[in-house]
């Protein structure tokens, strides 16, 4: 009882003392944390300044230590052709047409004599793989059979994004003698291996949007390029393949990549060669930057420089276009390409056209961003337009999962052709593996057809077709994509 009052008073005093003490303690703790953080940031900053120059120099110009390989003169009689898959039922009132991807793959397989290397995202070549009963899976099934036979005769190597489980058709190829390595991009870069190309006999190459999927031959609209009798280019693409092949059995990404992955050919020093007799400058770009060996132009740098080089127009046909990191959590804004397009439209009055796809799982935010880009359009000065390309589907076609879409991934300017394998959102340039072929024939004064002209004609055919709808400020996803079955899943 007696001690109650003093105790309480003492308690008051003590409490305020303790509070004051706690306050100073809190203050010092804060100070300590701030100091620690500052130190960490400083160390990171110093490390960055030390490391970044070597990292960036490896993806652009040759560094000081590694000597770039000698740039041999290419004397190969290279021939190039655009190749396409036009989904069944799609009719263009146009004379513009190119060999089918199916026929091209068949030709490459039947001509192969010593080796076939394939970089691929996933494999679903048969009805059994997709749980369908579609007669249009025939072409894919035929290719798979031919590949199995080939695997018994010559070296067939397949790099594939690490699947959850080995699909049946890859197992068939392994059983037939093919070597398969799955690349664990998820673990290596938090991305996927999204690249799609073939290297045959280290002499011919195919590169483009088509996946190793029967639907990519008959039910999805695809575009690629094949280059025959061109060992110079094939050897360079093979270096990108060899990097995937190495990563198929590695837990880390080499940094820097050993010299055998180094290239002399990039946007600043492209390969000079003859394509169908036309003098051409060509290079292959690759993403993400961590997969680019010394000398290799990153895929984003190649896109930005192609846009920057345009003087009259930039036509882009891609399935997805988003100025965001689509698959990052939390989502991030990523506007490198978007800014470049707005810049050339504004500063140089370059005409910009985007042909984008729409299907059941198209996110409404994509249309918002596209409307924002198209909003630049005004009477005389800025010329930016967006159209949405829709591949119509009858009721039975609608049942095919992940099909009936324009899956093209290319760009054509008044100068060059860019044929790639990536969707256009940040992820594809930051952590996902993709690659592209850039063909520049501006130095040739002859009247021969160029790849640029052919690709421009493809774009204009599609842009002017009945399948394309102009995006207006008040267009909404529901109206524009109304012909689509909302049940359709994402690819
Ligand atoms: C096809 O194109 C030609 C020439 O552009 C045109 O005259 C004709 O009306 C078109 N046909 C159809 C069915 O659209
Ligand atoms: C195409 O080649 C010309 C002539 O060599 C060059 O000036 C131009 O920068 C090249 N364009 C691209 C996009 O590489
Ligand atoms: C090159 O020649 C092939 C035929 O060998 C042809 O299919 C292709 O369209 C030509 N390419 C160009 C760019 O003219
Ligand atoms: C392209 O984008 C779609 C939609 O976001 C995505 O699901 C797909 O994996 C991407 N890659 C392909 C197959 O082109």
C-alpha cells in the first residue's frame, strides 16, 4: 500500500526515462539501419560501375580483352525466302504468297545430310499431344515421323525449354536417336526458351514464329524465313544454338561466354553476303542480354536501332504488344520500344503501323496501351495507326485449344526486314530467350526484289485484308474481339 504511490510515481519517472531511452535507442537503430543500407548501396554502386562496362561492352562493341573473330568474306551463294503458315479457311484476295512452313521443313529434312539442330519452346506435333482429333494435324504428324527417321540416320540435336514432363513426341525422337537437352530458363533467368529456329548441315537455316506444334502449320498464322546454302550465316546461328545446348546441362550462365560463342557480326558490323544475288548486310540478334556472347547484338538493341533507322515507315506485326513486364510480379512498366515508336513518329514524322492479334485471352490493358499509342494520330503530322487482326474460327475450329491466331513476329521499315521469335513485351527482352534475323539490302542499287519489299507486301496484304480492324479511341475489347470464343485459352 505504502509503496504504491512512490512506486507509481517512480513508475512514471521510470516510464518516461524508459521511453526516452527507447526513443534514443530507436533513433540509433534507425541510424544504424540507414548507415547499413547506405553502405550496401554504396558497395552495390561501386560493384555496378566496376562490372557494368564489361557487361554492356560484351553485348555491343567488341571489348578490349577478347579479340573479335576475323570477319571472313562470305562467298556462299545464299538464297532467302519468306515462308508462311496461313491457317485453313483464311482467304486473302491477293497475289502475295510464299512457300509454306510445312513444305519448307519437309524440304530441309529431306535435304539434310549430316546434322539438324533445332531450338524450340515446346513440342506438340500430334493430335495425341493436344487431345484433339483434327485431320489438320496431319502435317505436324508427318514432320514428326520424318524427324524420327532422320534421327536414326544423322545427328539431330534438340534444345527445348524445360518442360514439366517430357512430351511423348520428344520421347519418340529420343528413342529414334535424337539428342534432346532441356534448358531450365526458369532457373537460369526466370524466363523461358522461346526461340524457334533450325540449323541444317551448318548450311541452311530456318527462323520464325512457328512453334514445334502441328497447329503452327495449319491453324495458326506464322511467318519465318529460310536461307539456303549459306554456311556463313548458319555458322553464326549455330553459335546461338550451341549456347542453348551448353545451358541444357549447366546450372549457371557463363559470364563472359567463352570465345567460341563470340561473333564478329552485329548491327554495327553486319555480315556481308549475297542473297539471291543481291548484296546484303545481315546479322542475328539474341535475347536476353545474359545469353549474348561478345559481339552479339541484343534483340532489344536490334529492334530499337531498326526503328531508329527508318525514314518513312515502321510496320510491325506481332501477336502481343505491351509496354510492360507482363509476367513479373509486381507488374512493371517497360516502355523502351513504345518510347522509340513515339519518338520517330514525333521527331521524324515516320509513319507507324502496328498489326496486333486478339484472341480469347487478350488482356484488356493491351488495348488500352495500344489506344494510347494510336491516339497520337492527328490530321497531318503524326501518323500512328493500330489494327487488330483476327483469324476467324468456325465452331469446330474453336474447339482447338491455342489456335486461330496471328502469331507473326516481324517488323519491316522502308529500309530493312526484321524477322523475330518474340512477343513484344518487356519479358521477352529481359529474361526470355529469343532471336531474330535482320536483313538490310539498302546498299544494292539493282532492281531485284528484296526481302524488305516482300515483307512489306505481306504486311500490306494483311493490313488491307478483311481480317483487320482499325483500333479507334472508343474501340473496346468486346467489340473488336467479338468474333472470338471467350472460352479460348492462352497459348
Ligand atoms: C479482289 O481484289 C480485286 C482487285 O483488288 C477486286 O477488284 C475484287 O473486287 C476483290 N474481290 C473480292 C472478293 O474482294
Ligand atoms: C543498312 O545499311 C546501311 C548501309 O550500309 C546503313 O547505313 C544502315 O544503318 C543499315 N540499317 C540498319 C537498320 O542496320
Ligand atoms: C530468292 O529466290 C527464291 C527462289 O530460289 C524465291 O522463292 C525468293 O522469293 C527469292 N527471294 C527474294 C528476296 O527475291
Ligand atoms: C506470346 O504471348 C502470349 C500471350 O501473353 C503468351 O501466352 C505466349 O506464351 C507468348 N509466346 C508465344 C507462344 O509466342
